[in-house]
């Protein structure tokens, strides 16, 4: 069995692995348009099924024949199932609703009762027309007991079966040059035996890939590489390995070493809007070593020491910001709270991540 070397899109593009798709939750990356995203050499985006269902609906997506045409985007698209949002909407403190074997019942922000089932999630994703569908899973809450975690993997597996059945029924009704991918999500919390059991049972059902689901941070506040490895070691070699919500640049490198080849996270775009830029500790792009210790740093643009600095944010970056504007100008934009500051910072952080993936792709071919 060969490990996947590329990600095939529905518009006949082959994207080299590993890849990072930023979270365009509501079919937009805040402050950017689709041309901005493309210019950062970002190959794809992740959209959120639940948010698009609640805030856009299937009628418009069907009219435009999918989210790609709707937002004028020609890159890859993955549609998240909305499973992670269950934690905040239902399972978190003060959440309203409940999770049953049928699905997730919750109260929308319009005080309307919504039932999200595995089938409904897949049906709505079908209107998005992504390159990869993600099945609805039952998120194992942080600090879950062993018995609670067991219940979440049983429900996750049953929902995965139902999701696959609905997926297979729907794709037969539409002509595809390449069948879209279907990804299942591994739950089980910090209990390695449950993670292993979940991964093996999902693999028997048959999917195109498995994802690291649930909360990836351990009780000490560090990324849980033990769980990541348990999943990787028990996933078929010809599957995609997806680090859902992963993450920090060093975490991506660590997971890529284990075989993970798809990543998404809100960090680069959210951090950019909150004055945290990522910069490589190198003098040019060629000298970047993502496997070295402390290969990057955080840059805070509006510190007083930058007010008169005419140098670029980073010498090891070729983004729109670094090629055209100084540290002093970006500091000025943030000080006056102009939205251009957030746009330029977001462009920079996305290019940082696309360079990271280029380095990892080059290493995987050696």
C-alpha cells in the first residue's frame, strides 16, 4: 500500500502533500478575498458545514454549484462536518441541547431547535461540493472518564457507518471525474487503547483517511504526540492522515514526521488579526530549516521599537507585505486600527504556512 503523495481536487488539480488548509469557516478568510488567498500560494481552504448550513443554506450553494463558484475559488476544498462545534454548542458549560444516537439537537442563535444527524451533515456537504467530506463524529470532551470516552467512540463509529452509507448513495447521483474523498474522525480522548480501537474499527468500515479528532492538548497544556502516534500507527498506509485543528508550526512538523499529510487551523489567521506574526529565523527562504530547533519566532508589529524601522518584517518571506512595506508602516496601520493591517498580517502568516508546507513537501521527496 502506497502512502498518498497528492490530494486530487474536483476541478482536476493535484496538490502535493503535505498540505495546510486555513479555516475559511463561512466561505471567507477574514479580511481577505479569494485572490489574496491564492497569491499566498495557499492551495486550499476548509469550510464549516454547520456554519454554512445555519447562515447560508443549501439553496444558494446549489444555485452556484458549490462553494468554489460561490466564492470564486479554484483551489482545494474540505468541508468539516461541524462535529467540533458540538463541544461549544452542546457539551461545554452552559451549552444548550443534547447528543443522542440519532444526532445532535441544539438551539441556534435564532432560538430555533436544530437536529444535525450524520446523514444531514453529508447531504449538506454534498451541496458544498468539496474535495473531501468529513463525517460527523461525537467529540470526546477533555477530562472525559474512560466510560464517557467509550460512549463517544461507539457513537462515532455508528455515525461513521451511517455517514458512509449516505455518502455512497449521493455520489452515485452525480458524475465525477474523480470521486471526492471521505474522512472519518478518530475519538477516544487521552486513552490510547480507545484511540487505537476507534482507528481500527473505522478502518474496517473503509474510508479515504482518518483524522486526529477531539482535543489535541494534554493535561499539561502540551500537544499530545502520544495520541497522534497511536492514530498514525493504526491507520492504513494508503490513507490520508489529517491533523484536524493542528496547529502550531512545530506541531505540524512533528506530526508530518509521523505521516500526517493534511492540516488545518485558525491560528495563522486569528493570530494575524491579533498582532502576532510568524517569522522564520533565517536570512532568506533557501536557508529555512524547519527541522532545526526554534526555526521560527513571533513578531509583534506595533512595539515602539518598530515605529521608525524601514526593514521588512522578514527577510525569509516573499509575501505581499514583506516585499512592499516596512515594519514602520505596519506598526502605523495597527496603531490607527486600520483593517489594512489585519489584511497584510494575514497574508504574511498564510505565506509563512505555505512556505512551511513547501519545505515539508521537498523533504518528503528526498
